[in-house]
C-alpha cells in the first residue's frame, strides 16, 4: 500500500512537471509536437524535405522581423527566415553587433539541430542600415551612369559588406520602371526606360550573388507603372493600380526581370500594387503561371512587408490566397506565428495542397544550400574591413558618373580651384540629405552626420584650402565671392510618404530652406551654379532662368561631396545622362519616353539629355 501511494505520488509530481513545461511553451511551436530534426547536415535537399513534418515545412515558409522573434523562438518555431525591416538594428548599431546578433540566432538554431535561417535586409544602396557602411548613390543616380561594369563592381562591394555582418539575403535590386515621377519610390528605380534595366540589372545581380549574398529582383511587376489617385488619402500612387495592356507590360516592365532571371537571381519580391485591378499578391496567373511557368523562375518568390493584408477576406483567407498564388515565403514580420498555424490548418483542411508547400520549401532549401547555410551558417568575418578605401573610392566614382550637367551658360563650369565661392543652401553640409531614404532608418534622416561621409562643404573647403581659394558660407560676406553655389533639393523620405503631386521646390518633400537660399542667391547678383540633391526631377522652370549652371546630383550617398567636387572643379568631366524626363510643369507628370506622342522639345529636359 505504501509503495502504491508512493508510486501515485511520483506519477502526480511528474505529470505536474510535464504539464508546467508544456504550458511554458508557446502554442504552435515545434515543441508542442515534439518535432526535432535528428540532423540537418549530410542530407540532400530532397531527403531533408521529406524528413520535415507539415509544421516544419510551414515554418520554413515564414519570415519574421528580428525585433519580434527571439533566438529561442526561432528554434522553437523553426522559422525559415528573419529580416531587419527599415530601421531595425541591434544596439549599438555597429558591424560587430550585427555579427553577434546574427550568430546568436544561428548558434541557437544549430544547438538544436534545426534548419538555419536565411537573414534578409534592404541593402538597396549599400549596406545602408549599418552605421559605418559605404552608402552608394541610389538607383536613379546609377541609372544616369549607364555603366554596366560599374554596376557589377557596386554589386560586389555591397554584397561584401553585407556578408561581413553575417547576413546573406538582400532585397535588391529594384527593377522598377518609373513612369510618373510623383511616385515616392522614383529614386529606387534605374529610370523610365526598359533599356536601362536591360543594361544594368544583370551585372548588378551577378555582382551581388558572386560574393555570397542572395539578390532579389523587385517588385513584381509594374510597381513603377501605377496611376495617380487623388481620391486616396495615404497612397496617391505608391502601391496603386497599373492600367496596362499585355504589350506595355512586356515591353516596359518585364525586361528587367528577364535580365535578373538570366543572371540566376535567387528571389523575386511581389509588388504591393495591382495590375488592372488585381492585387499581385493574389494573382496565380502572374506568379505561378507566368513567372514560374512561362518565365521558368526557379528561385524564391517572397511577399512584401505585410502585403498580403491588402488581399480581401480574413487573415486566414489572405494567407491561403497568397500561398496558392505562388508566394513561397511570407514576409509576416509580426504575425509569423499565426501564419504558420494558418498554413498548417489550410493543408489539413485541403485549402492548400501539400504539393504547393513542398514546392515552396524546396525553393527555400535550394537557396540555403547554395550559400552553404545548411552546413556552416556562422559568420567569422572581420568587420573592421566593412567600408574599405576601395569601396569609398568606388562610391566616389559612382557619384561622378551619375552627375548630369543640365545648364552651363558661358562655360561657368568647371570652377577654378582658387575661386571664392559663396556656398549656400540647406544641403551644403549634410550627409543625411545626400543619402536620402533607406539610410539607417526606413525614411532616412536630415541629420547632418547620419553616417560617416563627406559633405559638399567639406570637399569644397579642402580643394579651396589647397589652391588659394575660399569657401564662404555667411551670406553677409557675399560681396567677397566670385560666384554662388546653391545646394537645394528634397528631404529624405521613403515609399508612399514621398508621393508628391506638386514637386516644386517648396512642396512637402522639399528641403526646408530652399526658398530662402534661392532668394539670397538671386539677391547677390553673382553667377549662380545650382546643385540639386533629390530623388527625382523637380519643377524648376521659373527658377532655372536665373541660374547660370545646373547640376542634378540625385542622392549621391556618403561620398557625395567628393564626387561632386571632382566634376565641379574640373578634375573629371560630367558624363551622366537623364534616366527620366524632366517636365516643364505639373501637366507633364507621367509624360515620358514611352508615351506614344513623346516629343523631346516639349519638356524642360528630355530623357537621355546631359551636357
């Protein structure tokens, strides 16, 4: 009897301990089903796929935001990927902290014999989220270079810096073909013509991937072709609807993707936007039948940030529609747990086929295998080499080649190095302005020293000091100057926050201080050279008549000051050509090289112009 009572007591204690342990685990984790991989190594992709349970497969199809998932949760749930969204960085934001964060995830995963994650980030103009990385010109400036060799070298450099922090997947390049510069993502596009995509996309993808980082062609498809909508309160054109014929789709918006696929791009991201009223995240015709079928894309199709939430129906219906459309990995930064459960339940209920899940997971495993993540995901890189002198010089070269000289009356440029220059305007000494959006944070920042770099003022001052010239920044001393260099443009912004229906120098994306600086420059009576720091053309038809010289510098990045000085002072010639049409006024927004009645004489500066 005593033995029996003791046995019952032991049983009750063990049962209680087991229940407490079970309760401590979060619902839906692999622990709930006691699912653990015996080993990831030494298995072929097919063997690994076949060894996974439904829940493990569903988890591989989900990408979680680093701020919303701990390393232990990454193990417990077995997610396939982690990302850092815009501004999502470890503290402190240093290269070594990035490596430590990445390795903490992977080490924890390896300790439990789980499948390592692939870590994604928007390295769209350098490894731009990391303080200390080289920040290259945004795509719109690179489109002005029309230099495929340069693009290949930039792709390699960006990839090298991404790898140095451990990460292995970048959501770049955008192969968007912007058709209306009111779009807030214009600066992420190489330009308005498919010819630029044909020239630059392939070498850029190859450069990224040859250095060990998966590239992403985005946003599939025609994200740059959406129509302006005055009735929309928040998204006037971004994430909107593209009204297109099949011929327009194929001739304007498809060539960049063909180049990316030819370069064996590892992933393609689906656009938030719609084509002729159909949301692309729910389009089986476009993703499964066209992209995967007709075009033969064999990599990962990834959704954009919470984009499936714009599909009709409940969250469960949205996930089912998105997966059945052909999306392989769901970027659900905060709803990642729920997403796993929806996929599992949908397969069990017959709403998603196991073949569809297997196709998605096979694609994900293939990319992980390609970059040796299944065998050796730990990073042992030396982060001290992050922004090398070679990379800075490459960025400086990119700035030089991106500059477009649009006006040069009486050959005022180049300036003599011993000139006395009145340098005014809100962007004369601000690297944050030079870098624009997607720099450290999602929208960037007007912070003067946002990242290490060289401002226009710093670069000009160095040349003047070495050659007997002078840089004057106090308007009160204007009488001592030979000429004015006026630096104006746009504030940093990203995506729909940059949608702008006016695009004059005083509208909501314009730099505070533009007006005052323009008026001051005019009042001096001196020759004026204007340098514009902006992500797109702005309406300047009235102002430009008072300028003797005009240079479009786009968003030149951390080495912008040096590259601009190289050309303004004549060490290098201006070679950039406009990748987009420069309108005379607001009535010409959307008028571009693809317009049937395109007339270069009607606009302020036509596509391809540059002195």
